[in-house]
C-alpha cells in the first residue's frame, strides 16, 4: 500500500476507534471510556510502537518529490490524532464530573420529617426575661449552691440559732449538718463577699422547704433575689426597681403599695403589693376581695447583714427583695396548680411552645 494510502487508512481507523471509545464512554462515563479507553488510544496511535510512528518511519520510502507532501500529510495526521485524543479526553472528564455531581446531588428543598423541638419551661422563660431586664439596668446575675451551710442560709442573714424566724422556713437538714437552702437570700451574702460596693445583683434559683404539698405549695420552688448596695440607698430606690421588675413581668405599668412586713434580714421590711390585674381594684377571687396582690417581700438591708458581708453600715446602705417566681408564672399563664410546674407532663409543657 502506498504511504499516502496507509495514512488515509490510519486516519479512518483512528476515527472508527475514537467513535467506539466514545460509544463505550456513553454507557460508562465514569470509567473514562472503559478498558479500551483514551489511554490505549494514545499508545496505539502515538506511542513508540504506534501506527503514526510506524508511518513516520516509512517516510524514507517516499521519493524526493513526494516527500514534502507525505511529510505534510503525516504531520497533519499526527496533529489531528493528538487533538482528537485531547478533545475526547476533555469531554470524557467533563462527563465524569457531571456524572459525579448528579450522583451526589441532594435536594435541599425537600421537606424532611421534623424532629419535635422542645421549648423553654414557663419558669425558665420568666427567669431569662428578668435576667435580661436586670442586666440591662446594670445588675449582675449571681448563682449559689442548693446545698448551703447554716451560716449562709441563716446566721449571716441575722437569723441566729433558736431565732423564732427559723420556724418560718421548714428546713431540710442533711446528715452532715448542711441544709437545702430555704431561700435565695444566701446569694446576697455570697455577693457581698465577692463584690465591693457599689453593686447591684440578682440571684435566681431553686429553693427547698419541707412543705405539705397542695395546689399552692411545693417542696421545690423558685425565687429571684435582688440586692443593691451603695451610699444613700433609700426606700425610693426599692420602689423604683420593684415597679420596674413588676412592669416588666406583666408588660404594663403596675400600681404598687408598700405595707410593713417582718424579715430578720431587712429593717424596715415591707410587702410590696400590686393592684390586682384581674379586677383592677374592686376585689375578686384572685385578690381575695382586697384589690391588691402581695408579690414582693423586700426592705432595706439590716446593718447586721451588711456587717456579715464586711460592709460598713455607717457608710453604705442597700435594699433587697425576694421574688417568688412560681406564683408569678401561675398568675401570668393562669396555671391553677403549682404541681403542674414540676410534673414533667408533656400535655402541660406543650402548652408553652
Ligand atoms: N428570703 C425571703 C423568703 O424566702 C424572701 C425575702 C424577703 C427576701 C425580704 C428578701 C427580702 O431579700 O428583703 O421568704
């Protein structure tokens, strides 16, 4: 066969093989054209023992006049084959890439089955809300242990052993002489030990008392202690912050009044009442006909308490209050039995999404 014919037949063979490779690749894109793929094509035509190389070797067979034409045809063939292989390789790679994308594609718009999400307990909600309100007024949020010493729970709060006020709080004593805190007031003492005046703190948390359980009494309940110490703190400061606290909870201005109340750790001590939000004054079941609801025991900190916090009562004064959170949550969400709060009953909890 003349060399020019041979060139034509290699070209035709290359085209055929390329088509076969592409066809195979269509069926099996990821494998790059199957076993007889693009790489074997390169070896078969352009390799050291390949067909184009063999044709090159035959160039010397051509006569002197023929040689330029044959040389040109050979170069053209080689170029065609190189380009053909490169193009095919590129498009096979693109195909494989597409295939990979297709196989990894995830429809993120699909609606999945949703896992049920829990929600914050109404008590936690009120606590967080109050923490926000007070920190925005410059108060620091403090914590204290549930298991307290007699000193922090009573002694430092001006309730010495055998003081009749200890009877007001039925205490769970532990065998080691410690106790479960009966109120959040020990956080006041811890606050005074940590901070120097002027300071403002709140201390929310659980408290424990040996109560007979009924619709309005639980052995575990929640309080939020508040305390401010500075020079010249007066009852006016107490009223201001008490009102701010209650307006925040009820999301409206509330009318308040002070009545004298007795707590060993304050002098004078008060009960801060709010105008009944249900009847607005004339009296109803909720306020037991009085028109006022008792909400916030409070007072000016007793000098003995300041002293146990190493604060000089001649120089500083302060106010304190102890808010019961459970009754507040019950009023706000109209819950008629305190036992629901710790029931862990989903039928109850689901009402506060
Ligand atoms: N600790 C008191 C109690 O449990 C509540 C209380 C009353 C706290 C007056 C105070 C306060 O800070 O000033 O019952």
